[in-house]
């Protein structure tokens, strides 16, 4: 898992919560808890059709990528959320050079909706929100992330 600066995460979650009219973060100050707070706040913004704050969006995307990597360890699929981050995950043959044979790429808002169960993989694929190539580039078996504690449309407060 990437090391994220808790102070930067705290600023991001507080900015997003303020944009939603919520109170400042009063939870634990660990990187994991603050990352989860960013996911919750960004998900609420997306549910309200409000634009997410850039730093909170970045932190939420990275937190959910880290959770995917933990749930599906391996190096067979590269998941890209430009411009924020990319990971390799899913067991199977790994690539060592050039473009990997199994790639999933989407924007951060779509990724957050997928990972939190707000959007189904099949719907995102049908709508052209995901670019996936290769025989292992279907993440349906791993999404939504069961370890993510916040279900769709729950409040941050």
C-alpha cells in the first residue's frame, strides 16, 4: 500500500466535507481512516451530482486501488486511473516490458462508483466508461470491494 500523508488526507477530506455542508472530520487520523473518509465524502458528492474536490478524488481513487490490490493480489492486470494512480493486481502471468496484455482504464469518478457498488461493471462497460483489454481485464469478480464499509447512498455524517 502507498504511504499517504495523513495531513494531506485530512485537508482533502475536510475540503470535500465542507463543500457538502458537512462538519470537519472527527474520526481517527490514520491514513486508512482518512482515506476511507475521502471515499465516503467523494461518494456522497457523486451521489448528489456535485463535483468532487480534486485532492479528495485523488485520495479516494488511490485508497480504493489499494483495497483492490489487497483483495486481488498479483500482477496480471494493470488498473489505471489517470492522472492519479495505477496498480497491478489479479493472479496470473505477469508482464515485464511494454504494454501489459490486460489493462483496465477509467476515470476516477467511475472507479469510485464501481468500487463502492454504485455502478455495475456491465453497465460501465456498456456505456463506454471503462476501457478494458485482455482476457483477464474483467474485474466483476472483485467489485464492489467487499471490504469497503460504506454502501451506496449512505451519509458521511
